[in-house]
C-alpha cells in the first residue's frame, strides 16, 4: 500500500522527476521560484519553472478524501528571431514524454511511487513572443495524492 505523501513530498517528487528525466535534458534551468521571463538570462534558457496553483479535495464516504494538487509549469525559450514552433514544440513534447506513464503501469505516472498519478490536464497556453525573442508556455499539471 502506498503511503500518502504530504504536499511538499508530492511537489518535490514532480520537480525532481522533471529535472532528472532523460527527456528534459536540454532544459538548462529548473526552479520552483517563478521569475518573469525578462529576469531570465538568455544563456539560462530554455528554463522551466514550477508554480503551485491550488488543490482540490473530493470527499469519499468512509475513506480519506481524494486530494488533487495542481501546479503550472512555465517554459521560457529564446527564439533569437527564429520561428517559435520548431524551438518550443520539441520541449513541450519532452515534458509530455516525461509525464507519460511507463508501460505496464496501469496507465498511471506515479513519479516513482510517490503519488497515485500525475498528468497534464487542461489547456497548455503558448505565447509565441511575436513582438520579441521570448516564447512562453504554461502547462497545467495535476497530481492525485490520495
């Protein structure tokens, strides 16, 4: 039986999972302290920031409530005047691959057994930075911890 993690354990598990994933090795900066893209040096990009955004509790009669923790991943990339898609799309694919459940895992990504399931849910927003050289994407991630 899986131990129910505390919030910090779950968020740290997601952060560490993304940081050590073979898929996200091209990302130069990982941090949980969100910065504005103007405050991130070009040489520190691509950069991935994780920001907690909320949680949802659903009562289950006779059982502990189901707790879903929510966060957004912020991806900053420099485009240097190039088209955004060829630069940002492979990184978005890499993040998606890092959170894809492993084969034979009952279609669950447990972050090494530290949460019940972790997944991307909702609209990923992409701001191409058409008026400059900075592109930004926000990716909504959820984790079921109980």
